[in-house]
C-alpha cells in the first residue's frame, strides 16, 4: 500500500476529497502524487506538470475538471515539488536521463490501477510534461486521448545556443560540472524573483498570486534553474521524439500567441506532423494556458472535456 503524503489543501484550492501519496519509482526515487477522485467520473485526467511545478499548482485545474465530470491526479516529478531532489543543492532542477521521468509515470499508473481511478484515462502535459507525455504515448501507455499546453517539444534556445550546449556538454562532463545550474538561470523560483509585471507565465494577476503563494508559504515546493545536464537531456529528448512515428491518439495542443518560453516554431512543426493532434493557437495566451485569464481557462478546459468525453462514450 502506498504511504500517505502531505497535500496542502489550503494552497491547492482543489476539489474536496483530495489526497496525496508517496510512491517509489523502480530505481528507488521517491515521488509524490495527488489524487482528486470524482463520484461518477467519466474518466481520469493524468496531469503531467512542467519543470519547477508541484501537485498543488493543479488543484484549481482539478476543480475545473471535476466541474466537467472528471477525476484527476497530478505528479511531483523527481527533482521537484516534495519528490526526492537529486542534487545536494535542492534549488537546481535536475535529471540524470530524461527517460527516468517514465519511471515516475509508471509508478503513478500502478497506483491509479490500485486505487481503481475511473477509466478511460487521459493525459495533459504542460511544458516539460508535454515532452514526457509524448514519450508515454509513443511507448503505448494506456491513455485514450491527450492534451498539451505549451509543450516542450523544443526548448527556447537558438540554433547556435544548442550547438554551444552540445559542444560544451562533454567538457562539463569531463570536469564534473554537468550538475551545476545552467548559466543565466537563478536559484529562486521565477515567480519570486520576477514578480507579476511583464512576467512570461500568465496575464492573470490572481493566478500569478496563487502560484506565488504556494512556493512562498512552502519553500520546499520551490525550484530554481535547471542543471546543465537537464538542458542537454531535454535537447536529446526533443531530438529523439522528432524522429519517432507519432501515435494515432486524439489530441489538442494549446499554444499561446504570447508564448516566450518554449520554442514555438518547434511546437508548430511537431503538431504539423501529428495528424491526430490539433493545434489550438490562443490569442493573448502566455506560457501557463491552464493558469491564464478566465476566458482562456474556460476555452482550455471546455475543449479538453469535449475531447475526453468523446472518448468516454
């Protein structure tokens, strides 16, 4: 049986009855998952968060899905939230191999089976979670449909910056410096050091404050910039995915027209070669489509609920 874990209900604003559990991945790393059951649910939405994010950040999203008839769950990936941090400096986001995130997802799927989370199952991948979600679908994990929000199908580096990373990476590995925070990034959470004005995440002040309050009141949830190894692993994961045959899983990909974090050209290219995944471009949307203003959030959750409901019939 999975061991109970803390879930900060006052910060999550999720549906009643939410609970969290510690899980151990196949390689011994401890992660956390938050479950929001829903009586008579039409299915369960697996929310795959982005880098730096935590379970609580998707409490309001879980409430939006519950209002549309779905149960949901969210994951603290290894290296973030309350999951095991992988480096001595816990403020650095890190992964040894991008495929390791699939071990986390496998543990969550096992728990969902144990808890009889209603089927069919669907996934939503935000930012980094979009890259994790694509591999999950390619590998045939049991999801009937998928949604993506500003998916990290290309990281926001120019071609020359990627070349520089590829050139520098072997040097850093030789010198034992690959686990240092990537140049140009900060140790603090983005919301804390940047503040609301001109932020790249959301145009909605209330949602920005919601996300900020979580990492301020519970600093253990916060995360700063990634390690150099995380960056090189992310690039390699994107390169791998672009070479694969994409599955015939119905999908929606939401991309804000004010997106400035992920590589928008890469997202459009990837979506264009995926016939079963529709690209939905959102005027005024920044990076956090699920945390945008009420009109954008309604579009996001309504379109996804319609897609998922069509697979539940």
